C-alpha cells in the first residue's frame, strides 16, 4: 500500500496517508484543521543527480574548472577536505581512508550506488 503525502492548503501542514485502494478516488481531509483542500506533495519525488550536479550545487567556486577536473581521481574528496579545513577540523581518519581509496579507484559503496543510478556521472 503506497503512502501519499498531501499538503493542506489551509494550514500548510504535510500529511501522510496510507492509501489502500489506489484506483478509488481519494479525497483526504486534513487531520489538523479538518479542511478537505489538500493536494499531493511533490517533495517526495526522487530524481537522479549526476555527481557533477552535486558538485555544482555545492556552490564551491573552485569546483568549476571543467570536465577534466571531475574525471581526475586525484581531485576526489577535495571539497570534503576543504570543508573540514574551513571548519578548522581534522578530516576524520575513516574519511581520509575513503578519499584515498577513491583516488586509487576504489569507490566507497554510496558512490557506487550513485554511479549506477545515474547515466551521466563523472565516472562514465
Ligand atoms: Zn489543515
């Protein structure tokens, strides 16, 4: 049974409903204010991001030198390292090891998932 998310037009709260019969018309009421003016929330939709988009969304100005930069494994983790430097913190050794492994071509599991999930990653 799918869970649908709705937003109440009246009180702007988000509500989740377990929908038993998706073929039947579904007209939920807000459990907070009792109004029936709800619309499906779009926030639950997942969309695939390429790694490049993730970099660009980070707003990191030094991360825009072009395609080669993203294809160079030596640049993996630069942003992470910079973020820790900015916060005046040491990069945790576990993360250092993952970055080092990634630069040598061993991707950590979450990056492998990302790679297979998107047709336009930096690793294609
Ligand atoms: Zn409401």
